[in-house]
């Protein structure tokens, strides 16, 4: 898997569609939407999951990789 650039970021999953194998999250710091492809997942995610991730530049813009659910 590609190495993410920059620091580990945090966010909340806006939605994830298992059938389509993608979703979006909202970055805690910037409030921007970040695309989440299935290849970027380490843990299973669902709507409102609190996650950590790294960002790479994908073919259509920023993509989240190394997405992990924050354990409570």
C-alpha cells in the first residue's frame, strides 16, 4: 500500500457504502470531505466512526489510506 504523506489525521465517517466499496469522511481539523476507497481501509468502518488516517493524492483528489477506527 502507498505511504501516506504528512501526519496522521483524525476525522469522522460521513458515510460508507459497502456495496460500492467507498465512502467519505470529514476531517476534524479542516472540515473537508476526504474520499475513502476500500483499498484505504485497515478496519471496517461505518457512519459516524471516529477514525485516524493518512492522505495521498489519488487520481481524483485527496484519498484516505491506513484508515483505522479509534478505539474507545
